[in-house]
């Protein structure tokens, strides 16, 4: 059975409300409905040190989160848009994943080959396409496979203060996109489990 992990990169620690958390929860609920259970982690609640090593020592929380990544078939990275970019914590997650970029299995494949990467993006200004492109490039460089429609996002009007979490109901377009993302990701994860990428060596 495929399993999913959501890494929520809001800058707001629990128990503060978070739009990035809400959209990630909605995606994870869709995946669960498709028979893909999972876990959601709000990264800011953990002491993930800056760096590009597997373990930065002195209580670094990344090694435990890395184990969760490696045990998952689908990894969702959910981020707000800040100043037109993914959050600094999202960038840190990608940098920590980079520690394994040169590590391979016995067949010469990156350790993340066969894992499906997904993105969720929220913000109050335009920029979801740019931020998702940043995430797509990072996840693909790191060895993740992207399904069609691998991002679900919502952005409010320019110069407006409404957050995704403040909407009275989920917009139909976001709900439909989230559902399609989950369906495609679950399908791709099962295909990759049945037919892994060929060895590179």
C-alpha cells in the first residue's frame, strides 16, 4: 500500500492556523479516500537546522523527518508565498533533501527514484505558477517523479488581505484541482511500485 507524507512549510508554529496546513490537509484527505494513508508534519514545529547534510548534529530534527520521507511513496511540500518565493522553511527542506542527491541504490538510482512529488501553494498575491515551478525543479532534481497536475494552489486578489483559511468554502476550481492531483499521484505511485525505473548501472 502506498503511503504519503505532507511537509507543511508554513512559518506559523502549531497551534496557529495556517492556510498551507489547510490545503495540505485537504490533499491528504483526498489521498486517504483513494486508499493512500499518510502523515502530515508542520516542519516549523521541529528543530530542522540549516545545511545540506543528513544530520547537522546537536539535536537536529531532520534525520527523523528524512526517515519519514524515505518511508513514503508520495511526498507533498506545502508552502505559502512570501515575497514571490516559497517560504524560507520550504527552501530549507529542499536543501536538506539535497544531502542525498548523490546517493544511489545498487542500481545507480537516486534514493528518491520511485517517489512521487507534489506541491501545494497558497498566498495573497500572484505567484503560484512561479513558486510551483521552483518546487517542481527542486523535486525533480532530487529524483522525485511529478504526475500531471502536480500542484494545487490558491492565491487571493492583489492588495487583498483574505487568506485561504478564511474562505467560507473551498472554491470549486481548487477542490477539483486537489482531487485531480490526488488521483494522478496515487495512480503514478502504484505504477512506479509495480514497474520501478530501470537501473542506471
